[in-house]
């Protein structure tokens, strides 16, 4: 596994799963139909409205914006779903359908990592 992103972890928990990029409600509907269980989604916006139908089934969330006080961060904590917020991804490679891990960074604090196989 190699580190490809950094952000703020909402929970001190690790999540493993297949990453899916969600850009629209159509992506959510497709994921809902095929099964969102155990998936980790990557989203641009820290809102919750789009992910509402599938959030409780996800293993984790990676969000490119927002922080620990964002609505998505708060709701994901309530569902005990680890989320990596304000994530800076350091790769140009396609991540859709790749196996990833989100986890707290060593040393405590709120820093977290996004790793890919």
C-alpha cells in the first residue's frame, strides 16, 4: 500500500474497500443498484444530500473539501463511518474501482491517510 492522499479523519478507525468516485446523483443511483455495501466513495463536496440514500451502507468516505465540522463529517460520525475530509490527493492515476484504505496517521491527532494498492 502507498500513500496517495492526506486529510482530516472524523473517527480513529480504518476503512478498507473499493473506491467509487461520486460526481452526481446518477452515480449514487448506479451504486445503490449494484450495492454500496463496503464501498468507499470519493466526493468533491462536503454536503450530505447526494449520499443520503447510500451513506449507511458505505465503509468510508473521502471528501476533497470540508473539515471536521462539515455536515458530511458530522453525519458520517453518527453512522460510525470513517471519513477523510479536506483530502489532498497526490496522484493523477484513476482511482475508480481501486482497492483503498483510509486510516488515521501515526502519532495521533486528526490527520488521516488515503492508501492504494
